[in-house]
C-alpha cells in the first residue's frame, strides 16, 4: 500500500516548512510555471552527498560517517516531528487503524492468498497502539536510500511526497525495517547503528520518549507494508498491466519480508 503522493504544491510547502524549521530538508527555491515549458516541478538548492546505500555502508571515504549517521538520523527526525503544524499545508491524518485498512485493501487486490501477511495484519490489528494525543508531521518514507550523506554524515532528507500527520513512531519503525539496512542486518538503524542509539539521539534532540513496544509495532507494520508493496509491484508485472523487469525484481523481495515478519512476530509475542 503506497500512500497517495502529495501534489507538487503541497510537497513544496512541506519542504519549505521543514527547511525553515531546521529539519535538514533541501531548500526549495521556486516552482516551475507552464511558461517554462519543462513540466511540473520545483527547483531546490543543490546539496552534496550520495544516496547510494552500498557506497555509504562499504566505501572507505564514508568510514567516519558510518559512526555518525544513526545519531544524526535520530536528531533530524526529532526536528521533523517538531515542525509547527501551523506552518504546514493541510495534510491527511493517518492513525494505525487507517494504515492497516490500507494494507488490507492492497492485500485483497492480489490474485493469490498470502498467509504470512494475513497473519501479520491480524497481529497488527489486535495490538494496534492507541492514537497519540497530538498528531505530528510524519515524513512517511524515512529510510536509508532517501537521504544524502557525505564524509561528514547526513546532508539532506529526500522524498517527502508521503508526508502526513500521524504517530512519529511510524518514522522510527520504518527506518529500522531490515530491508533498509542493505545487508548490515546487525545495525537496525538504517544499517548504521542500534535502535537504542537512534532512540537516544532522537530523545536528546527533543523527540518524545520512545516506547520500545510501540516502536516495535511500527517496525512490524513497516515490514508488512514493504512486503505487500513488493507483492503489488510483482502483480502489476505478472498481470500484464505494466511489464517491467524492475517491478518483477522488486516482487522477488517479498519472500525476504515474510522471513523478517515471522522473526519479528515471534520477538513481539
């Protein structure tokens, strides 16, 4: 289930608000107009860095950064969640139950039964956290691969089109999904550190105290979400709706998330 992407003007406004709040978003400069003849887009100030996880996790120039990124991601995320709601454009508000319903719709649209994901959705529904008292800005796709980093660490957070209002633990859980560790499976915080390092940095920077059980729920949700997205991508290819080797290859990753889900469900009781 992919949340509906923000339209260009709304994403522009979210980026501008996040940048002004010091959340390390790229600085947006201006929107293109029809007279520019370049399509719909906006222009941002150039930021140095790479988003390629393989380079960040393994290449020698980023050795120092590898020890910093987990903490930096926690600090930046606290700033994102602290963006004043009054500075934002109208955004959809999604609670845990809304997310589960979206995954259920996506799962029901597939042509074959998926027992592991059915089990996961039942687990999530039975244990869904209560709504928080005040919904905050949620990035919606906060993970390795969606930020730039250089030798000093994280330089900019990218891909804001899934921003919405909701539970800030959603972002913490999504970042820790095993698929976003890109092989560094012993470092849950995006492949660069422990959950505890991430949470401590988040709290030091002003984020709410992290409830490990709630964060675990969102990590299970994120794993189920990604696995169902993988299945949906494969279905597009196999059904003939959109023939694509990229979609087919993404679809093959669904089995990885099934293993991850079973391990997480066992750990969560």
